[in-house]
């Protein structure tokens, strides 16, 4: 790129210092676009922190206020008091950066304000859904008329709508009246190191993600007693279900076999995966399953859910094993096969390393930039 590409504001529901899928996705897209000569800023929700403009790992980030009304009289009064100054900050960001496109990632309060600003300022919008419409354990979209209404309006008015998987696209069409939805999967940074061998010492299963009901970590704990006592489970992440998971592990006498490692950096997650013998994605629901890509990149075999997102891109028996995690015996059986059969271990690890080459950040951004306005893609009026 020669710098003539559009100026892109990536409007993310969350960003650093928070760590998670959308934060990493947005950061990688920002870096890739900057490397191609685009002018890029990340606009994200301030989450009660001071509204500031700063640099995060070479990317300009604006933390902006996004107050929304609630049903209580006090909530409405609070919203009416806060919204004028909040929107002034969004308007100032537009005047300061002059974006040619607002690219919303993970629609929430960030999307509400981006949609309002885009309509008033006639800035094209792209909406990319990462499963936020149905992965929230607290059903925020079911409870918030504001979010439901704003999302429907954003999908109708968007220049393009993308989803990370067919399941997410189907939800946008079924519940929020989306029209055409393009599938743009997640990406991953693949390491340069070659494949490794399975370890002979104590075997470790690793699971990573938000500790919420939909992620199915409780199902994995229920399956662990069916495996050898020499098999341990490491869980990376934090969330509202952590104490319930710890309690269930104690009830089953698994305190010495289950370790809760807490949240860690992206590099720390990849290292933990490389140190594990198998990575498990036991989700009841999962919009995509970036953990699968990370495990493949780390050279570690994967056992993944057959009832959620990973089933749309994992080929059972070639680059992973697919199993219904709601069946503890089936889940334990799949894990046992990988842990005891070194030939299968090597085959799945090699298959994953081949497949993951298709999921580069360059390929993800190739898809995104085709949705942006440009000389040959005039902005709709």
C-alpha cells in the first residue's frame, strides 16, 4: 500500500489491558493494516476508565465513553446527563482522525455509538460479529432493547456485514434480520518452530477461555475422573464460573489434578499450549474457536466440541477429534485415544499445523479490505 487506502477506525467492544478473543483480533487486524500503509486507530469502550487517546504497542487507541439507558428512572436520568458529553468525545474523535470507514468488532455499546456517529456524519460502516449475539451467559441482547434495535439498524445500514463462522451468520439472519453476511474467520500467528514429539512424563490436558457456562469447562471436569489419575488438567482464564468450577473439582476429589492458572498473556497461552499434551475445547456454544487455531499453531493435538463453532472447520480424525462434550464418556474416550496413541498424536498435530496455514492474519485482512470504500468501491449514498 502507498498510504492511499482508507483511514480505518476499528471500533472494538474491548481492548488492552483486557485480554480475550476480540481484543487480540482487533490488535492483529490493526497491525496488519498499518503494515499495508493504512491509517488506523482503535476506538474502544473506556469501561469506566478515563477517556484518553494513547499508544498501545504502536497502535493509536482512543478509550471513549458509551453510556446506555436502563429501564429505571434513575438510569434514564443518568443517561440523559452523560450522553451529550459522551457523544461530543466521539464527534471529536471523528474530527481529529477523519475516518473513511468505521469497522465495528463485536457489537455492543461501541456499535451503538459508531452507528449513530456514522449515520450523522455519513461515514460507511462495516460490522463484524464475533458471536456476541448468543455467547453471553447473561443474555444481554435478550434484555436490552437498545442493543437489539441498534444492531438491526446497523446491519441494515452497513456497507458490509461479516461473521466469524456460519453459526454466527445464521444467528444474525434469524434473530436480527441481517441480509448478506460474509464469513471471515479468525486468524493466528504461526510460530517458526517445527513439530514436537509427545511427552512420556505426566500428561496434561489444557483448556483456555472465559470461565463461563457456555464454555463447558464443567463438562471437562466431569470427564476427568474417567481418565488415568496421572492425567492433569490446566485451565487458563477467568470468569464468573471460576468458584463453581473449583468447588466441583473439590467435590470430585480432583484438587491435585486440576490447576486454575488464571488469565495470562497471548504468548503465555501459546506456551501453555505447547507444554500441554492435548488442548480441549468443550464448549456447549462457541462462535468460532480461536483456541483451536492457537493449539494447531503450538503443534498440540486438539479435541473439540462437535456441537459448536469448531465443527465447521475441524476435520474429524485429520486435524482434530470432534466429540459431544455433554457425553463425559465420549469426551474422556477421545482424550484417552490421543494421550495413549502416539501415532494418532503425531497425525493430529501434523494435520493441525497444515490446516492452520490457511488462517493467517494476512488472509483475514485481505477479506476485510474488500469491504472498505476505495477508488473502485464507491461509498453508497
